[in-house]
C-alpha cells in the first residue's frame, strides 16, 4: 500500500484526481473523509493543503505527493522529485509597478519585495548580489504595492492577467513550475515497486494526452514522402486500399505538430484524414 498526498481543493485538485483516474486509480467520492482508499489499486489518497504536502512526504505521513514544484522548492525538504506531471504550469517572477523605471535586477537594491516564497526569493537575491528587504505575505501578494506594504512583488504568474490588473509588470522570471510527483527517500522495496507502476501509468497517460492518432488515404506513390513527415512510434502502418494505387496510412503525432503535419500531408495528396484522441501510450 502507498499513501499519496493530494491537494484537498484548489488549482491542483481536479487534475491530480483526474490523472489518478486516467491511470486506473479511482476513489469513492466521499469528501467528508481526509483519507480514501482506492478500489482498484493499493493506494490511499491523503487530502491536504498544498503547503503541507512536502512536509507530509518527508515525515512519512504520506509516501508520495502531487504538488507544485514551487512549493517543493520553497520548503527545501529532502524529498525526491520523481516526475513532472505536465499540469499546473506557472512561474515565480519579480514584478514592479508599471510606471517604474526598471533597468535590471539592480533595481531591487534597497527595495521592499512582498512574497509568499521568501526562501526562493532570498536565494535569487543572494546569487545576484542584491540587497533588498523581503516582506512575507501569506495571500494576495499582488495588492501589496498599491496597499503601501512593498515596492514590488515576487509571486506566482501564469497568464500575467492578475499582475496587469494590479498595475504591475513582470520583469524577471526566477523559477518555472508545474505539478510534480514527490516521494520520500529510502522507501521499502514493496512501496518502490508500487511507485514504479504508478510512474509507468502516469507516463502512459501524459504521453497519450499530447498525442493524436491520424488515419488517411494517400496515393501509394507518396508513401516514402509520408513516412518522412510522420515518423510515428516505430514507423507508420500502411495498408493497401481496394482501389489500386492507393494506401491507407495510420500514425501518431504530437498535438502541437498536428496542423503542420496535416498541411504537409495534403501537399503530397493525402485525403480523408481522420484525427482521433489517444487515451494512453505504452512504449
Ligand atoms: P491550499 O488551500 O491547498 O493551500 P492554495 O490557495 O495555496 O491552496 P492554489 O491557488 O490552489 O493554492 O494553487 C496551488 C498550486 O497551483 C500553486 O502552488 C501552483 O503550483 C499552481 N498554479 C498554477 N497556476 C497558478 C496560478 N495562476 N496561480 C496560483 N497557483 C497556480
Ligand atoms: Mg497553499
């Protein structure tokens, strides 16, 4: 049995539960409890505030956890980051009032910076030889300059809309973050084996999310060119159509490359192109 800590509610909860579900690990919906046992896999979910997850994993209250890398980096506990999970993407950045004359990191000398991430910020200031005052604020850091609590902020940014609506401008990105799977160091072999299986399933799900399955008809004379456009997992599947001189080709592409590939395939005569979702990819 492994116990995995996930966020009770908030930005990471839904996708954490969704990733587990797509990996075949479901929990009976019963939110009144803080600890739930899966019905399909020897896993228990421990629901916690995200701030508490790194410590719970270090101390053994949980064997593993799904949490933002930003929290792991800030807490600095000795836990292992086993894999990135491709959701909850954001960055930690310094921002200044939009009318400030920003010239570079030296700007922050003598300034007061509001943040909920004092350790990451202090590390950045130290490595850039900047002497600034760090003011720790638990929430709504972005209002600190307007409220007269600080000159600037160091905070989580994703689209940047929150900064803009508070009259702030992002000037230095310090850390990229996404949700990660963390584990306690020195787990017994039996738990490690379960975690290996979990990582394998998570990887299959995440790879599948980024992939599309393509089917198309194309003139057999274009097959060589098509194989160059679509390298596929090993190589594409090609089958003859009943109509001579034509073939059907099946392949997998990254979603980000889909429309470029389709344009190239149309140029070499592909038609009747079908695009399907991929549920999982087992390599
Ligand atoms: P909790 O109640 O569990 O303490 P919280 O309010 O501290 O929750 P959330 O706002 O739910 O935290 O954010 C959780 C994590 O989601 C962040 O630590 C970060 O890793 C990630 N995240 C992604 N995008 C954003 C964003 N735009 N703003 C805040 N967090 C984000
Ligand atoms: Mg929190």
